[in-house]
């Protein structure tokens, strides 16, 4: 009964989160918005221009018109900072996506640097996942009741050790690529 209720609460919370996630601005936010600042924040976050369409839709429901020229002015200012090449790795290491918002002149290099940072981010995540799996298996090994169960878990741990060595190698290589890029 408690488990069923917990799952129901989780499902409701996720549903609310999804509904809230669909709205970019509340009616009150639309009414008091400084559109240059809203655009600046979106630019600094590397948001695509399609976010403006979402804001227009949300604010139209509140019967508020978006000041598009001011929004675009602010967004362009924000993108100047966002599209700095040294920001590409930071965006990737934070686990964020790059949505192709930088000018053509820097887009290729931004993507290359983002890709190098993303490889490090993913390698770190893979290693964390394997470490968590190891912790789980070690706990199961301590609680194992039969020799057969212990043997099977030890075999899994052996396989996992091999996977962890590969993951550490991948991370080391990715971090070395990142270091080389930083010194160019």
C-alpha cells in the first residue's frame, strides 16, 4: 500500500513538473518583463531562437505583447558572451547541450571544443555509473547466501573491473585531449 502510494505521488510530481516545464513564462512574468534582460538571459544560456516563439505564445495567453526587437537585442548581447570559444568546454562539462546558436564564424570551432568537453563529461558519467554498480555488487556479495550466488557476483565484479579499466582509460584519453586543446 505504501509503495503504491509512493509511486502515485512520484507520478503526480512528474506530471506537474512536465506541465510546468512546458511554460516558459507565467502571465505575471510576461506583464513585468524587461525584454532586453529576458533576451540577455536566454543568450547567455545559449537558448535557441525558438524560445522566443514559446515566450510569444505564453505571453499572448496573458494578453501581453513581447517586445521582440528588445528581446533580440538582449539575446544578441548574451550570445556574444555565450559564444566565446573558452565557454564551449564549460558548457559541455556542465552537461548542457549546444543548440547551434553561435555565428557561423565561430560555430565550427565552438562545436569542436564542445565535443572535446562533452567526451570528458560522458566519460566521467560512465565511470561514476560503473563505480555505483561496483558498490551495489559488493553489497550483494556481502549478503549472498550461497556459494553459487557469490561465484556469480564475483564473476560480475571481474567483468566490471575490466569495464572500469576501459572507462578510466577513456577518461584519461579524453582529459588529455582537453588539456592539449587548452594549450593550443
